């Protein structure tokens, strides 16, 4: 049995680990906003988030809006990401975009394996793995998305699905690589539906993800990896979600499309 002293130490360590992981809130704009609209919103957002401490803020616009977004975000604490990346350096891959192209455009992070890409565009754990490796090789931060469908949750398959996605998507990565990897846990049934996972459910599931990361990379590395929650996160629930031990930020769809709601969400998350 754990002594009271040892249990206290463990709790202190968990608290320390949580504090050492900077909260990362990123907006995934999906297929929304033209370049002009992206510029306008980032200009509106800039003064509202200036000076916010202990939080990393990102926006991932569509490819065609990246240039305008990077320009608008200059000199601010907003970093710009992309929603996909291809694993090849160049070549006959119509519709795809390479790491060099993204870097040149000023991108700093890449969302990989979003459930919409898995559902509509044939993304698999294998392609997620290839994209993640290309992203890291270019010194870009990878936000690797995982999540179960409603059918999988109801069929008691959540843990198996998440473990498979983590092990497949992160296969072959080193502990050093993991310094530039963020995991986004997005239950598919919570995306754009207004149905958020309860804080307890999200925490339990993300603690499980960290356990899988511990099996794969050891406890020290697993404790440094940030795990975001995504799926109907908004200004009303961001505080209680991000307060959880294993929830280190959010990947935000709908609520990131207007400056006011996004700022309120961020402020509540770090309050
Ligand atoms: P919503 O916040 O609109 O539910 O979308 C979540 C998401 O898919 C972010 O990647």
C-alpha cells in the first residue's frame, strides 16, 4: 500500500507535470474563411490575445489563406498552422502540399489525421505516420488527431481504437521527436454536434492515451507530451476541461471562427 507521504509526492509530481505542459489552444478553421476573411479575423484577434501568458495560441486556416494569415499574425503571439501535409518532398501528388512549401509560407504547426480526413479522404494510421514523419523532419510541430466514433464508444472499443491510432500514427518516432508532437483527442461524435464529452469522460480517456504514450516512450517523455481535447469545446466548458490533469488545451472548430468567442474560450481555459 502507498504511504501517505508517497501518495502526496505522487500528487505533487502530477501537479508539476501538468504545470510544465503549456496550454495549447488551436483553431482549426476547416474549409472556412477566404484570405481576406482570415486577415480580418486575425487582425481583430491580435490585440485581444496580446500579453496573454502561459498559453500557446494557433490558427490553422485553409491553404489559400495561410499567406494572408501569416502576414496578419506577424509580431503577435498567434502561430499559424496548416490542416494537412504530404510526406513526399515533391512530385506527382495532385492536390497535396509539401513540408518545404508550408515552411516557406511561414507555417509552424500541422494538423494531421483529423477525423474528417480519415472519414472523407481515406486517411489511415499509416498515412498519418508518414505525414507526421515528414512534418517532424522539417522541424514543424505535428498535431496528431485521434478519436473514436459513437459506434466504437458504444461498442466498448474506445481504448482499442485509440491505442491502435496512437501506435500506428506514432510508429518509429523517437523520444526526441515527441518534443514536437501534440496529440489531439477528438471524439468523432462530439465534433460539430454540440455534444461535448463530460470533463470526467475526456479526462479518463486522455489519461488512457497518456498511459499508451508511457508504454511507447516511457514516463518522462509521456509526461511532457501535450494532449488537447477537441469536440464542441466552447467558452462555457473550456475552463473545466482544461483544468483536468491530462487535458492540456484544445483543438477548436466552430468556436474559433469568431474572435470574440475564441478569445473568451482561451481566457476561460487559462483562468
Ligand atoms: P468543433 O469545435 O466545431 O466541434 O470541431 C472540433 C474539431 O474538429 C477541431 O479539429
